[in-house]
C-alpha cells in the first residue's frame, strides 16, 4: 500500500472551500447565494491591463527572467516609490501570486522545526505554507474587543523561544481588516531587532485604507536585514486570476537564496507580467473609485451588522473584510446551516467561519468573516438574510459577555 | 545577524544560468552567441492560443478553481485520450508549469529524509525541488555508450532502501533526449510494484519522438496507485512563458493531498488556461511541422557533432536535446572559455555543461548538453564555431577510451 506523506496528511483542507458543496446544493435548489465568503472582488479588472495583453506582439511566449521581466521590475520600482518604498529592481523577485512570495520567505529563512509568530486570526494559508515548509506557526491572539489590534509586546516576548525566527503580519489585515498604526509597526520593529527576527509583511491590501495611513514594513528604518515584503496585484487591481505577486527584500542573502528557488521554477507567468506593467501605468486616480466603493460597502456592512441584536463588528481600517461576533454556538455549523437549511425570499448568504483563521483550537467559534466583495445592494440583501437567519437559527445563544464588552 | 535557512544555502544555483554573465559580456564585445544552452524553443507559439486570450471577454479576472477551470480539464481529457491516456477531469490538477506539478508530487508523496531514485544525467531542477522538500536524490547512472538507456533492474535494486519511495523519469528525456522503450517502461513497472514505489513521470516532450513510440507511464496497467504524471504545455506548444502544467494521477489519496496544496496557492494562472484550452483545439496536424523541424535539426546536429574528431554524440529518440562527449578536460571551464576567450567570425556558442545534470560528483566532466532550439542554419554556424573551438581550446584531451568505445 502506497502512503502519502505526513505533510500531505497534515495540510489542512481550505476552511472556506469545504462549504462549497453546500453552496452548490443550495444553488441547485434555486436559492440565490450571496458570496461574502471569499476575497474575490467583483470590481472590474482595469481594461487597460487586459488590453495590454490583447495588444502585445508576441511571437514566442518565452520564459521570462526568473526574477521577472526587468522592464516590469523597473516599473514596480516607480510604483513603490509613490507609496514611499525606496527599492531597486534587484531587490524584487516577481512571483506567482503573493502565495509564492510567502513560500519563498518561509523556505529561504526558516529551517524545519523553526517557529513563526503570527497574530491570530490570520490568513489560513499561512498555516498551509508553514506545513509545507515544516515550520511551526505560533499564534498570538488578537481580540475583537480591541478591533484586533496588535497584541502587546509583553505577549510576544512570552512566546519567543530559540526556535522563533520570524513574525508574519498582514497589513491591512485579512481576515480582520485591521490597519496597524505607526506605533504598532514600531513595536514590531523593536521586537524583531531585539530578538533578531525576520518580519514577513504581507501587504496585499495596501491601497485599501480608510482610517489613517498605511505603514509598510519597508518604511521602517534600520530594518533592511529583517524585512521581507510579500505583495500581489490580485486585490489591488482586482486581478486575482492573473497570479502575479512580488517578493521584496533588501537582505542580500535572503534575496540570493530566493533567487535560487525562483530559478528552479524557471519564471513567473508571462502574460500576467504584461498586465502588471500596464497596472503601474494606470493614473494615480485609478484607486479613487474602488476605494470609495469599498468604503461605502464597509460602512453599510458595519452599520447593518451592529444593528442586529447580539452582533458586534468592529469598524476595520482597511482591506475588504470584517470579522464579526454573532450570537451563535458554532460558526462552522451556522455557516453550513445558512446554506443547507435556511433561505429568505429564496436567498441566503455564504460566510467564512472564523475558526479557520485561528491557530489556537476553540477560538473564533462565534465569529465569521465577511468579505465586502459585492455591491451595496447585494450586501444589503445579504444582511437582510443574516438578520432573519439569526432569528431562526436553532443554535442561537445570548452572549452576555459580549454585551458587557460593548457597553464598556 | 539574521541567517538564511539550510535549504536556502543547499539550493544549487542554476548550472546553466551561472554562465549568463559571460554570455552578456561576450555580447557587449559584439560577439554573436548561439544559445544552445536552454530549452527555450524558437518555434512560434501557435497564434490560435494567443488569439484566444486576445478575444476572451473578461470583466473580472477571477481566481479559477484550484484544480484549474473545469472546462480546461475536460478538454485535456480529450487531448489525453488521443495519446492513449484514459483519465477523468477529477484526476487532473492544473499547475503553474510542470515545475509545480513536480513539487506537488514530492511534497505529497515523500517525507523529509525519504529518497527518490533518478537516472542521471537528469533535469537539474529535480534536485532543487528535492532540497525544498527535504528529500534525497539517489542518482543511478546511465551511460553515453548505451545512448543513456535505462540502467538494468539489478542496478536499481542495489540502491533501494527502506527510505526509497519513488523513481523519477523524464521521457523523452531532458537532458539526454533518450526515449524509453516499452520494455524499459515495463521494467520500471516491475520495480515499482515489487518495491512499492511511486513512479513520477515527467512527460513534457511527449510529442517529440523520432524513433519509436512514446510509452507514457499512464499506459502501464496495474499501476494506477503508483503513477503520478507531470506535464506541461511549455515545450509541446512552445509556450514556456505561460507557466501551465498538469499533475495527473489515479491515486485518490495522492490527488486529495495535492488538492490541498493546490488550494493553499489558490489557483493556476488564468490567462494561460485560456491558451491551454485553445491548444487542445489545435488540429492534430499541428505537431507535424515542429516535429519535422526538430527532426531535421537533430539529424544535422548529430551528424555535425560526430564528424568532429574526438566527439561522440548518440542519436537520441526524442525531446530536443543531445548530450555529447567532447575531447575536453572540463566542460564547465570549456563552456566558460567559449564565451570568455573564443570567437570565430565574431561568433560563439553557449552550451550547458553536463556536470550540472549529474548527481554523482565528477561525472559528466567531458560532456555537454545542446538544445536544438535554433534553426538549421544557426545550428550549422554554431557547429562551425564548436569545431574550431575544439581545435583551439587549451584544455583539449585525446580521449582514447572514447575512440575505442565507438570503434566497438
């Protein structure tokens, strides 16, 4: 009997995608499902990006440079300059989505058995990439009553061991939408310098900040050796399917190691790089429309959620997610029930159970993530569904603890 | 001081790309360099594939299914049927190039410390992916005097330990061009069944067979649990830059594990999948032209090489590579010398030192790989350069052993 590997067994199934069969079954019954479960925006991919591919005069679609086309890396330098990040083309490796950038970071900087500290709730696939790399994720809990702010330094210090090699942040955050303040970024800097840690900074949602300024890890001084920035065009330009990201670091050893991994897989996607160049050429005004659209949606969603009895949703500063506490016994059961047993005017809503975003077992059981990737009308209808669903759900609980928290 | 990981250190630099700076310097001096060093064909990517992308009506370039678009997987089923491979869409995962398919196989089927046996010389990046996965490559030597035929079963048996979990083949082979016979494939089957091993079969060059039939690992009976096929459109349709491959297996556990890795990285490149669908729609006659072109090139190259005193080149049955023995002391020094210190009519040739394709240290020192990815006129000129270079090269050696081999 042939056996698969241990990591093949340990690798978690996607916490979101496991609900897909229930959504498909609901649709087969003729129920409209509002998909607030995944970070796939409905915003149109800029036509200029697709037109650039349509116009491209390609005879042979060749391998690009393993670090990505130099022309694209040069353009990215000008993009980063606009957001206050000063780098050179030789500090960028173009990757297959942000996913590959995260993998390069884990594989190049950590040995099997090493630990990374990640504020939870966190993007579930960090866990998957950690399992692939044989490293251990040490979660540090952030709490809904602070809007998922960075845990205090003292909490980090408790978790740091000789095996700790890095801290991973996502800023603005997926799944919480939290935007780290300058003070919090400085705190992270001090921890990394004091304990000699890498800071892996996933900045996929940089442009979508609604409260305050986005502080990149690359803005921190004296951190050149520590910072590895993971980036992607997926969310910024609503081009998730392109699979185009970037691995950015000023640490020469890390860059050289990542280049060897990049050479092994030959090159990043070719047509997507053409899209990426066109994206940099978009006018600065491009972001105004999607950003104001997301802001309007966030405002509606937060208002509607907090108006439902027993629901609490902090007002997040960025990205396009909110994480809300619901008066329910178990979010996995609830999200399945929404698809399997509930409908309102032949409609229902698909949410992401928050349990999948926590590393600590048992946390997040009464929380869900909502991605505001649908227009305000659809969001409004989805909230109508949720409101009525919470009245009908058999596993409804009155969360007195939560009420007292909010009243504080 | 922050340190990179062990695997980051162990990861070999690309044996081919390390010569690139010397090629660039030669070009700056005005010397024309014939690139026979990499498997980047000059054949045009079919216009139909690029037109399909140009015509595609895309509003939002969304994530595709993690296994790839169902429409593409269904089309691939019809492509595979034509080459005698009977599979379903649920046995295919679309990958980011063949590279990702190889990685999925290593990560899903092998634990760190496990061993894979690979006939050497082999595609150098197998080694890189093995290092990333923490597994050990055990090379089994194939020899130029047999044209790099499969080593006898008895040699495999000597190398099999309790840690051996898989055999990796590339058929037709990169770097040797060797095409495994039905008998050899049956031998591999018997080893895999007897010793309970996976058979990873890289079939990137399936269409380019000039002597005899291509026997896919998927053609072998009673091997459903054992075979993982790695595939790519890169070489088949001269679309290396698209980064589109496939991971194919009938082993349900392996498929399920690979799907979790696929979900973690979200989806394969979107535009490339449109190209992939259009590729399947190409008429069966499409391959006639590139295949006859490659055959003409191979014939010229093998004839020219064997006409040079002291050179021996077997006549390979497939792919677009030959591996030749040269009367030289050290192929790494020779290939660098060609770029750094030689020119003929202001031209030179860039070759891949064979040392990079061997796992056993010291082997391949007087061998080079030549990719026939240039037209016959360019190949002819490149052979003129090589012939004269071998007269002038200071490290020339008379290889009597080789001469006696050929005379036998």
